[in-house]
C-alpha cells in the first residue's frame, strides 16, 4: 500500500493543549495523493455493490463523496446537531468533556441498503460508534468502515467490534 503518512501534517496543541492534530490538507492538496487514497478505498469495496457511502461531518464528507462517485453509490451525510433540516434520528454520545450529537435523515437510504461508512480519522471511536448506531436505526447493512487515519493507541475500533475497519494510515 502507498505511504500516505508523508502527506499528513502534525500540528501540536491544536485545537487545544495536548492534542496533536493530524492535518489532512497536504494530502487533499496533492492531486496524486488524493486520487490514490480514494482509489485504495475504491479497490477495497468495488466488488461489494455498495448502495450508499455515509460520510461523517465534516472531513469525512470529502472522501465519502469522492468514493460514492467512484463506486456509483449514493452519498449520505451524518451531521452534527442542528444542521439537518428534515425528519431525523439523533444519537448523543459522551466526550472527554461534555457530549456531542450526530444525526441522519430518516429517509437517507432504504432498509437493508449496503452501506459503507467513511471518515477522515478514528480516535476514541465515539463518533464512529454513534454513527453506526444511527445506521442501525435505519436498518442499514454496514458492509465496512473506511478511515483515512487510525490512532491505534486509542483503541477506537473496540467501540465497533462487529464491523470491519479498513484504515489507510495507522499511527
Ligand atoms: P473520536 O470520536 O474520538 O474517534 O474522534 C473522531 C473525530 O474527531 C474525527 O472525525 C476527527 O475529525 C476528529 N479528531 C479527533 N482527534 C483528532 C486529531 N488528533 N487530529 C485531527 N482530527 C481529530
């Protein structure tokens, strides 16, 4: 597999002290790297007949949209609270300090659809677990989870033990 880590810029203490922010804009800004990363995901899922790629707000949308186009699938957004205008399901989950809410439209895809989840980064897995929960409410069939960057020390994948996670860069 291609080494994409050279295109990830690390910013210490952003957005707050103690966090090393993984900045994906150098990868997005390099046409070859962006293309290759999208193609690696597409290669993994192209024989799965995916109906919908679900992207997680906000950086997940970038790869999810490119991948949906590449796979001939629908694109579905999972958004942070207060952004979706129509009937929705919501799930609230705990953060280190406080909580967050994610939402999906109730008519996002038909029951039984083959769904691929896509996000830029897996840290503690809280956002991903809440997103899985939303898709389960809609009775989607989760075929896989595609992640650009996985922070393995945080064991985020343990939050969704029933599903296969494919990550392109591991730290
Ligand atoms: P979590 O719910 O802890 O797995 O966090 C996942 C979301 O937070 C991802 O969608 C990222 O966009 C963002 N995030 C968490 N940690 C980082 C980090 N070190 N660098 C960049 N984004 C992060």
